[in-house]
């Protein structure tokens, strides 16, 4: 990291400190009720005690599991569907209007229906998360496969490559950056899917805990849970970015 | 691979430009959307000969090359290579595209190995052959580089090595040096001549650069509106070196070719 980037990063941290300090000062000086806006120090205290007593860990585990399972399921099915629609022109033309239509459907609005189908708990949340992750992968994979350089396709024809070889050796590697951008979008959506899915149909997890904290009017705990969810999202997002870099590097080594 | 090499050696040596064609186009026509792109071209290239096809953009020269490659099928007429009709791409024909069209995620070596690797898992022999080819095109020691780490000229060299990887009897090139600077282009022309002479490859080279055509070819065809309007034999001695470009003969031939292109109705 060069000096410029280092200074920029230091600035970001400084801004965070100023914002937190301002928030803390506002809570202390204005005498606003902790029920409305809890002070950051109180949130931190709650967070530490929740983590220390171990009450929070099972919920983190549940939400992380739902998110990762939904992500894996939605991404793999979305990728495969994207490959099929990207490769089979007739099928793409037949199904594309439906794909567009289903993108407009607010997937979370289907959650109550999934509760009837799969019951309360993890399965419903995983299915909702998977459904949300499905579309960015479908869209990006399909686009990536269809925008391969025509000259390279001609090269593969000249080399008498089979359709499968053209797909695996040319189209997918050439489209990988676009496909991985879809994965990054899916990661962000997966967290929303898991948390909001739990609002509606979860017994356990961070989303369910927020609803429980709301029931107890415990704003401090809710803020602590927001912090945990944000951290979870950042960790998974960073992991994806690293996975992406690793995949592209591996690919470029051949 | 070895059988192909001996088969190539057993074939009779190249005769003059009027010898029976190794690559033959007979009344080749190609229409697209009722528009005639290639309009009845007859052309013969003797085994081991180097022919250039010149013409302005949009005259149908790239389409003609794709017909010869089997990438397009003629609407009428025939394309023959060594007496057999060409209906689809074959391993006997190598093609170099306008852009290097290298796979960015593969090393130079793996790009050269691509044709082989689509048929089988490349063995040590294949790797050795590919390394030798890279050496021949002047890229010895750069086999580990990816296309992004190579200059434009070096990328073109990799593309030529890849096209030669299957030891094709015929090499078709579609303005491969058009995007390069003049000096690099001259170096590559020289190296291409050397390589093709070494392997006795039959070549059809499409270009719009008059000096390039005269320097490379035994014979130049001038294409205009889908037809071959003129042909010009280039009787310059081989091997051709850099000094040739500054000789009176060379410049006279360039002038003739330019006149032929302007004279094309």
C-alpha cells in the first residue's frame, strides 16, 4: 500500500471515530432516551456482554449457515441455468420474458408462502436466500457467455473444438470476471435474504433476534445486532473478493 | 504429427505459379443476404508458394480467406486443398486472425499448446515442440508470459506460433500485422518468410499494404468488389532481406501493384 492509499484509509477510520464520537456526545448531552437512540458505548457494552456470555454465537452460526447455504445453492443453480440459457438460443428466447418478469417480483414477498411450504425455520430462509441469489448469477452468466469475442469463437471453430470445449475452455473463463461480479452482488443480497427471511420465518438467527429485541423494546441490543450483521456481511464480502482474486489468478496461470 | 511431417516432405517441391494448385478455388462465390461478397473467384496456389491478396476494405478478401479456411461454405463453386474439397475447418490449415486473439488467461506456451490441448492432454513432446516454435518466432524465454505482459508484436508472434503448431500444410493470414508499427511489421514479415520457407508451408496472406504484399509474395492478386481483377508476379530473389526494400526492382513492383489497384474498375 502506498502512502496515498494509507492516508486515505486513515482518513476513513478518522471519519468513523468522529461520527461515533459525535453520536456519543449527542446521547450524553441531549439526554435522549436510550430507548430511542442508545449511545455507542452502551451498544458496545451490550455487544461485548452478549458475545462473552455466548448468547449471540448460536444466532450468528444460524444466520451464517443460512446465508452460505442459500448463497451456494442459489449461485450454483443460477450459474447452471445461466449456462443453459446462454448456450441454447431457442430456450433463452422462450424463457427470457419470464426471467425478466420474475426479477421484478419482490422475492421476499414470497416468504410467507415458503413458510407454508417448508415450515418455520432454516429451510424456508435458505430457500428465500437461494432464490434471491439465483437471479444475479443467471443474468451475469448468461450475459458473460453471450459476449465472448467473435474472433475467439471463430478461432475455436478453426481448431475444431467441440461445443463443450468451447464452453469450458473459452466462454466460461473469458466470462469469469462478469460471472464473479454476479457472485459479489449475490453475497450482498444473501445477507439481506437471510436476515429478512428470519424476520418472517426464523426461530433462531440474527434476524429473529432483532425481532425478539424489538419485542423487548431493547434498542441497544438491536444496534448491537446491526453491528454483528454488518461485520458478518463485510467478512463474507471480503472473503468473496479474495476468492475472486484467487480464481482469476489461478485461471491466468493456466 | 510425425506422419504429417513425412507426408509433407514426400510431396513434390513447389513449381512456378502456374503449376497445379495445392490450394485451388474454382468459381468460388459467396453471397450473404442476396449481396454478392465473393463473385466467382478462380485461383491456384502451388505447394509451398506464398500468395498475397490485396484490396481495399470491404472488397471481400477476408471472406475469400474464410472460404479457403472452411469457416464459410461457398454458395457456388469449390475450394480444394490437395485435391480434397474443403467443407469445414481442418487440421491441415492454420489461420491467423486480424487480432492476435490470444486467450488472456493462458501463458504464451499454453496459447501455443491450445490446438493440441483441444485434442489430447499435451505431453512432454508437445511441450518441447511448442517451446521450439516459440523459439523460432523469436520468443525464447518468454513462454511463461501472459498476453497482457507481451507487446503487440510479441502477441502476433505467439498467434503465428499457435497457427503453425499443428504443422499445417496451408497457412492463411488475415492482415495479421495491420495494427503493428512499421519496424515491428518489417521484422515480423521477415520472420514469417523464414518460417514458411523452413516448413515449405503454402501461404495465402491478405493485406492492404502494398509494400508488405510485394515483400512477401511470389504472386499478388488484386481484389475489387468480390473479383480478382489483376495478378502480379513478384520475381524478386529469395531469401529476401531488408536491403531488398530499398532496391529499384522492389519499388518498381510496388508502383506496378499500386497502378493495378488504381486501375481496378
